[in-house]
């Protein structure tokens, strides 16, 4: 059980490092453009951080969600996904 916990900790740490690197890359790639066109250099960084928070919230919700309940909703979710892909 200790190995599984260590793997989860390593995976979470690696994910956070990749998110941090991605945030720095987004800021460095878009700061000048955002400042010139939008008047705020951190516009895209703030937007990215907001989406990250939404993703973290969704991830924590899904971690506590009983996956067996998804079996009942599998076909409607699949149909919804196909419709969204077509749009």
C-alpha cells in the first residue's frame, strides 16, 4: 500500500510541476500580445488559472463520485458527446 501512495504523490507532484511550467509558458508567450491588444499583460494567465481551478474542482468532485452511478448515464452521456462533437 505504501508503494501505491508514493506513486500517487509522485503523480500529483509531476502534474503540479507540468501545470506550473505550462502557466509560465502561457504567460511568456502571451504577455506582450495581451498588453498591446487588451491593456493587461496577465489576461491570458488569469484565464488559464481560472480554467485550472475549474479543472481541479471537477477532479475533486469526480474523486468523491461513485463511478457505478455513471453506468446508468453512459448512453445519454455518449449521445451528448457525439452531438457536441458534431457541433
